[in-house]
């Protein structure tokens, strides 16, 4: 889960570098939809994340992780992670287009990623977090996705986490894709 979230940062850095190097200016001169550049970047990062999930699967197997859920549940967990990372890519596309360079883009993305990752159920059960942090940690999208992925892989109950994660993902794309596209129009 953490690896796919950090993998979504590739969109931020890639778009900022494309802007810096003038690639976006070249695309602007071509007769193509504005959304094509952003869709291409986010889909490319999605494909890269598929490779990341495969590598992490082999690393997990090498260190003796064996999912106790079914094979289908494992595939569902992987797809859920990939969908979630894809949605994050749209937000990071906005950040990458708003930043003046790739270093700044990375610096702008980390304040978003760190609270979502470390104030979640990825590393620590929410019940062990400070009481004031628990309501945020329970309801934020990373915890929901982590709980769903963990439940699917281990074959344990995970409540409505899968559906909540999908709702977060749909909501994120509905908000972030238009924001990224509007930012692209400003810079391109």
C-alpha cells in the first residue's frame, strides 16, 4: 500500500520535469485533447505501479508472506491498491503542474502524503494512535484502503472498507481530474 502511494508521486515529478524541459509546450502545438497528456501520464504511472505490485509480491513471498485469503481476493486487493494509486496520481498531476520545478513538486507533495500515510492504519492499528488522531485515521482514505487490502489478502472481515475506498476513488477522480486539467490549461 505504501509503495503504491509513493509510486503515485511519479506523476508529480514527471509532469514538473515535462514542464521544465518544454515538452508540454511541444504537446500544445499538436492537435490533441488537453486531457490526453494527463491521461497518458497517469496511465503510464498506473502501468508502472503494476510492475511495482508484482515486485512487491515477489519480495513479500521471498520473506515468507503468504496471503491467507483466496487468489481472487488477492487480485482484488492488488486492483484496489492500483485504483487508489491511480486516483492519487490525478491529485499529484495537479501538484506537478502547479510547481515551478520537479524538486518543488516533490516538496509540495510530501506534506500531503505523510499525514495520509503515517496517520493511518498502514503501520499501526488505529486503536493505538492518540485519541485525538483516531477519528481522522479511521475515516481517511488511506486507512480505508489499507484495511480493505489487508482484509482481502488475509481473508479477514474488513467491513465496508472496499466500498468506502472505491467511493473515495470515484470522488477523487471527479474532483482531481478536472482540477489537474484546469491547471494544465493554465500552463500549456
